[in-house]
């Protein structure tokens, strides 16, 4: 977990530097994160949608990251939707792990606004009482070419949950309607001495402005084996390639929360090795066929010779 966290931080700042969004950080003024959820009482067993917004306080930002944790046992984190987020590129797509949500994203060109949607959280009220969401390790960076770090002010989202509803006071459960597939996306092949010990890996990301990306799946099909490839398996970016010879065709599937899918394909990068092995296999086949024909001819000649002797 610690190693993956270091990789995530390295990728976050490497991406900023590559895009010219970051140089040397300085500390400056603040932006503000705040929450919004449906009006009305929330009762045990109910599902609610909580939206997280940012007010940049008239500053232009191009990156932010943080962690949201759940306090108390009254609420359960169920789903996350980054559909309609102002984030253009997620370095770490928001996901739930041990009742925590980590996120990191960038906005090339910057963003400034009073109520920019970061992402939405779907929760279930599992018991009566009080639940709270807390923001930790949060920071934003100004779109000023200097990587100026902005303080992120926030307050806890305290949510009271009743055992049973009062008449006419129940907030409506959220619904998502999404008929559009995630956006098409590129697959980037790379390696770096600081990531996966200089082994080949892939990076990928996309958006879904409807329900948001739920997960990615990866499938490697080795061009040399001809066995149809591995089964689909869930994966995150960066993804360490199993076939380090790069002779596999790799397909990545992005699936949104409504079940819509988009596929991207990276053809086997090492075509030279594939061609070499194909040529070698062709030579082996020719040699085997020649030997087989030679053996057939030899057996035929022996049979013919034996037949002549038997007729004398």
C-alpha cells in the first residue's frame, strides 16, 4: 500500500510538471470545499447522494488532491460518481477503500468558480444516529505557472439519521440515468526507474459525464501463444504489464456506473520480436514438413524394395 501511495504521488507531480502546471510550490490563499445533500430528514435504510463542491475564491486552480474519511457507524459509503466533474483528468480516480476516498486530479487550462462539482458520493444510512465526513491531506494548486499551493478550507458534513421518518419529511433516494458510454481514451506505454523498478507499465484515464467511471478492466492477448489471451481483470492506472516482452495485444475496458462500456486497444508494441518468432516458427514448420516428407519417401522406398523381393 505504501509503495502504491508513493507511485501515486510521483505520478501526480510528474503529470503536473509534464503539462507545465507545476514548478516549485509556494503557500498562498485558500479555496473552500463544501457539501450539499437533499433537504428533508434522512432515515435508517435510506440511500442519499452527497455532492462535493469547490469554491476557488476567485482563484484559478489546475490541480487538487485529498482524502475523505467517514466518521461514525451510521453511514456506509456505497458508490462514487465523478460524472459532470470539472476535473478533466484524474490522476487517481476517486474510489472507496476501507470507508475512505482518495482523489487527485488536474485541470489543464485551469478552473475558477464558486460551485464546481468535484464528485458525488452515494451513502446508505445503516443505523440511526450521526455520521460525518472529514477531509484530510487536502491541497490545491494555483494555475499560475509556479505551483502555488492553496489552503483548502472545509467543514465536516454532519448528517443526522432518524430511526423512522416524520410525515412528509423524507428526502428522495438518488437515481442515475445514463445511456452514453465513457469517452474514448488513449493507452500510454512507459517505463521509469522510479516506478515498478523500470518495468513496462501502462497509464490510462477517461471520463464519463453521466454516471461516472466505475472501474477499468484489462486483458492481455499474447501474440506468440495464440491461446486467446488472459481473462478480463480489474485494474488501475498505472498498470504493470505481465508480458514484459511486449508481444501482447492489450485491451482496456472502461465501465461506467450504468454498465456502459468503452474499449481501447494497444497493439503489441514489440512487432520486431513477433516477426522474428513468426519467421523462426515458419522455418521450424518447413523443416518439420521436409523431415516428414523425407520420412514418408524413405518408408515408401523401403516398402517398394521389400515388395520387389517378395515377388521374386
